[in-house]
C-alpha cells in the first residue's frame, strides 16, 4: 500500500504544481548581438569596415494559460515580409508556438548594415539576420519563468517635431513631376508658416518583473524617427566613411538597466525601444537654434530623455498583473496600389524624354518618381498586395502593428478609437512598404506621398484602421 500511496501523492503533487504553474503569467526575454562580422558592410552612406556601437535582436515572450505572444525587435532600417515570415516559421517549428503569436519589427535606424546580395559582406549579413531573429524568439520562449507585468506611459514632448511644413506663398519648390505641393518635408527655416500635422509625445512602457520583483524586460514605444549624427571614420584609403549604429534605440537599451537598477543594473534584463507612428516625426529643430552637437551626442541626449521618461512611467505603475489575458489577432489585408491618372502619366513621359541633368534641376527625385509613374501605369502591373497587420492584448495593454512608416495622425486616431485605455502602435512590423499617410496628408503632397515612397491608394490607412479596430474589439471581448 505504501508504494501506491506514494505514487498517488506524487500524482497529486504534480497536478497541483502544474495547475499553479499554469495559473500565473510566464515571461522570458532574449538579447542577441547581430553586429556584422564580415566586411566591408554596405551602409546607406556607402561601404564601410566600421561599427560604432553593437546592433541587437531583442525579444520578449509572454504566456498565460493558452495565450501566447512574442515581440521581437531588430536594429535595422526595416524588416522585409519574407525574412519576417521565414524567421517566424522556423521559430514556430522549434517551439510549437504559432506564427500569428509572433510580431517582428525594426527600429528603423538608418545606420544599420544592409543585407542582400552582390558582395560578401551583404550576403553574410543577410544570413546573420535570419539566424539571429529566429534564435532570439526561441531563446525568449525557452526562458519563460513566473512573472508579472505592468503598464504605464509618460510624455516626453521636447524631442518630437512634425517635419512637414506649410511654407509662405510663392516659396514652395517643385515636386518631382514639376508641380507644387502644399507642404514641404524638412523645409529650411526661412519660409516656414506652420507644421502640417501634430506630434505624439507619449512614451508607453510594458514593464515585466519576475515573481521576486526583479526586472526581466521593458518594452518602450515612442513616435520618433531615428536621430542620426553617428561618427564617421577615415579608412585606410583616406576616405571618410560611415559607421554602423543602432542609433538612439540601441543607446536607450544600454541606458535603461541603470535607470531601473541604479549603480547595480539588473543582469539578463532586456530593454527595447520600438518605433511608434513616426512617419512624419523627427528630431530636427525647425524654429530656433540648437547648440552644435558632437558626433553621437544628440543620440545620447534623446536616449537619456526617453530613458528618464520610461523610468518615470515605471514609477507610476501601481499594480502588476499576474494573470493577464494574453491573446493575438492577425489579418492579411489586400491593399490596392495607386493608379496614376492621365495628367501624371503625361508629365512623367515628358520628363523622361529630358536629360538627367534637366530632371535633376527640377527635383533630385524626378527620375525615380517619373519612372514609378510609368511602371504603375502599366496595365500588367499588379493592382494590389497583401499586407499583414496584427493586434495583441497583454492584460490591459493593446498593441497594434503596421508594416509601414506610419504617420502620427494614424497612431493618434487608433489610440483615440481603441476600446482599450492603453494602446500603442508599432510601425515597421512584419514587412516594410514605405510611408503610410492618411488621406488628408495625401492631398497636401510632400515627399512621403510621392509615388515610390508611398505605393498604396490614399484611403489605405482608413482600411487598415478599420481592420485593427475590429480586431481590438475582438480582443476586448475576451
């Protein structure tokens, strides 16, 4: 009888243990270096053999009951749909999680190396990104431990500015097709009237702690483009070349452990800064004068300010959830491409008959935009493309994603109309398709609306907002 009693006791203990285990949130995080190791690398500024600061892939995984979600961020200018899909599929095979439970996004640092083909450095970096994306997701899932999660936000308005401006009458330069837009992106200071749109100063945080209240991870979200000002190097041929950098997104992640732990920063703590609705938001000073900065200084300033705001937000969290609802929704929406009208086609045809010098005298992008107009006017060109969007719920925090450089008005509208008190938008997620302006900004014109930087119909943002709000309603009902 004793062996049977002992066996029954073990079964009961195991059942109680598994029930307890499944009745609490589990979370895990991973941070993996994805800095290039084979040179030269290809930057936007050209070939380079230099890395200023390391680049990473960071991932945070959540599980409660049957609910699961992973948010993965790479220091890159963008993440293509194909590489995102492959990383998710391979991670799903190794973990048993569904690809719909995985969100992969990019910081949009403009100083990250380019992958691709054509030179050993690019090909090696393409392979490295594939490996590390999958590895980070798997590691985050495999490191799941009992946890709790809290949510908050704090405004940091001093570093966000709308970069699209109305100008004084008669001062607007021609657009690529030789016509006049109503607004200018990154305009000079001489003829400014007013910004063409708002800003969103809210910095949102998701703070993850273990069962002993030690920091595990922090996911931040801020509607600000990259900052720039990365130092340059002189190579062995005496040329000035750029350096790879994670911009303020990486510096924020390096600073944040000290904000959380002071002089004793937590080990194995993963902080990430995701890019919000920043398609028309940057860090330039359009009015007034900012003191000159040393290389990388402005990146440090922005990182420090956003880390301070994140620290203040965390301090405001009054309660952490141990049994949050974890759920995800995903839709593939077929978005229609833009179709040039007869006037645009005629303008493009005439421009392409001119010399390159003549086109450049009109606008530096005349050749590329005119070429795109003819390409999109071809009856055999595809009329639409499937776009992946997601909505996640982690407790009382809602997260939506779009594979675009999303205009701030879109993010603000989703926050306003969301059924959740807290909602954040992650841009450059699960693909990269250029800018997404709302219809009213399309009417104003400007760089972000030109064909080539914006490929879908002007009503595309409204279509996606409708789908995302429907998905949020589904999540709210759980």
